């Protein structure tokens, strides 16, 4: 079943981590309890992905097509996606923290914060989100992205950001990438609300939050006091 596939094949875990959409097939052959466990496991690996169950091969086209790239032209939908994604990430982080177990592998611990990994600990994959209250210089932010892609790209499984650029405060920019490959940034037409904070969502393998925050401070001149942890909705 799906749980056994994830347990036996680390590459399947990585594929789940980088996906925008996850389709569960042959669900008519699984019992409700097994399907619920698989959904929970996948949500722990990738809280931002849409999970759709298929029965007898039936699947609506909209379950396959669409995604963040299609939201880019609609500011309100894009901002709503980031708000929901950051909340989902924080819910999963808190759930794992409450029900987690310690891992014996020293590489799975952040010595600065003593992180613990829960039942969804798969190849040290983590999800977390960051909110930045201060507008960012595009040149500095771009330099930081280049550093991430070059030095951490192999373990930066998925990254998405809605960025408040200081040079163009009225038009937020959407950036997203998978490992070393970053898609061209997309400029939205406007902010749909008064909340103009930058929102960044990460799925990483063995890269703790503190490393992201430290590199942001170094390359993008973001003060630690300006970096916020979103609240779970």
C-alpha cells in the first residue's frame, strides 16, 4: 500500500515533498483507516499539497491542472493560498512537536533548538514557514535565492514565496522553485489587502529553520526581529 511504498522508497517521499498535488489511486482497494493514515503521513511530509483520492479511476481534470502557477494572475487567490499554506505548515509542525519522538540520528537534531521529529520523520524532511514584516531589496533577496540554489539546492525540496519588494511596494512578487531550479519571478497586479508581509514556505531535507533565518540576515539584510513565525489557524 501507499504507506509501505513510502517506507521502502525514500525517493517516493521526496516526490511527495516536491509535489503541488498528490493523487491517491486505488483507494477503493484500501480500508478507511489505512487511507486516513496515508493522508496523515502525506500531510506531514507536504502540508501545502492538495491531496485528492481517486475511486475506480474517476478524476476531475481540475484535480490535475491548475496550481500556484495558475493563481499568479489573481492576487487575492494567491495571497489566500499563502495564508492557508503557512497555517497548514505550522499546524503540522505543532502536531509533530506534540506527538513526536526523538530520533537517534544526531544529524536529525538542531543543536541550537533541540528539534524533535515526529512519526512523519522521513529522511529528515521538514516543513516550515517564515513571515517578514519589512519590505525586501530585490537585489539582496535575489542574491539570497542564488545562494540557496547553489549551496543548498539539493536539500531545498520546495520553496514558495510571496515577496514585498521595496522598489515596487504596490506589486508583490511570487517566486517558487524545486531544488536547484527556480522559476522566473511573477509580478502580481496588486495587493488585495492591507497585509503586505512577505511569506516564505519551505520543504527541506535536513536544513533547519535557523539556517534559513541566518542566511536571510546575512544576504538579504533582514533583521532577526523582523522574522516572524506564523500562527496556526
